[in-house]
C-alpha cells in the first residue's frame, strides 16, 4: 500500500535548533528537511504540519513549506485547502469572546496557577494572541491537572503535555515541558483522524512523526508512527508510553534527520 500522507510535528521534530527548517538538532546547517519535502512532492505524498502554535504562525509555516493543510493549537483547528474546521466541541467563538478569552474570564488558568505555583507559568511570549487554547510551561502532573479541572466542573477541558522544551525554567530540575489547555477534548490525534477522513485516505496509507506524548497519541489514527530520537532522550516518560506499541518506531536521527529517516524508509518499504 502506497504512502499518501505524512503528518509531522514542528518544534522538536521537523524543525531543528531554535525552530529553524535548515538547522539540525545542534544548530548545524542541514538540507535533510528540504529533501524530505522534495521526496514527498516527487512521490505525491501530502505533508501536513501539526503544531501547538497559534494559527497565524502555522499558516505562515505551511505557506513556506508549500502545504495546503495544517493542524494548529494542538489540534483545536484544522485547515484543509483554505477551509477551517474547529474541533473544540461546544467551545466556539461567540458574543462572549473566543474560547481562550472565555477560559480567562472563568478563571481557569488562575485555578491551575494556584494549584501548581512556581511549577507552572505562561510559556512566554508564545502564550499571547491565542484564540482557542492556552499555552504554559513547567513541570506538573498532567493527570492531577485534569482531575483539578474536572473537580471544578471543567471536564470539557483538557490539559495536555506537548513535550520537553529547550528553555530552562527557574526552580525546575531537568527540562521543562510545554502544556496546552484545550477545549472540547481537542487533540492532535483527533485532528489527524479528521484530515484522514476528509481526504478519503486509509489509515494504513498514512504515517505521523513527533517528539511528545501528545504527538504519540496520533499513533492510533495512522498506520505507523515515528518518534524522533530526541523525544525519549529528553523525556524518559515518552519511552515508557511507547511500550510495546507495534506501529511505533523510534528513529536513530534527531529532529529533521529523524523525519527524513521516517519518510525515506517508509517510501523504500512501499516501493
């Protein structure tokens, strides 16, 4: 069965040092990412970027990469050929504001800050101008955060771990993580599944690549999932979560090198 689509995370995956398309994991110049895109173009494989970034950023990246579809704000929204779909359940923009504004008005971020104190903060400056979700950084128990939300009547919100970040955080040992507060049970996995259905692909015709626990959930929507090597190196919990999932492979390469490895090996296997 031929490869029809490759879904890839941006930060820590397709992008290298400091979010550059043309740098590897340590900042050396690299064309591996461009060669990955070229290989997909030559073989008719659609590339869909999925990210926790807000839409304006992801749209600019998609345009730069020459792609017509993208997933933004950790799966809250999907754009396919210019048509936008929100996957935020009952949390839709209305006269009371955007979902992000309504969460602020309801005091939900403050609830999390009160519980976790110095272990959680806004992921500055990227937390600004978000429409559908909120972005934090720190080191907290995700299950505890979601239990707190449910306890206060917010079971329709989800607090998720989108992977380790490079920026250090005072008072936290080891790498801090990026966290998203998303409405309606949104996830990258649901967004990937939505795009697959919209395009009429079979799951077995698709692969996904990422570096975080949230990315890993997309393994349930595709035939094969690749975790780039830097993911479990920075987050031992990710390797534990991988377990013995039969359709998950950890690449030898980090960041864009791992994406190249995933795409080229899949194309070679499928002729």
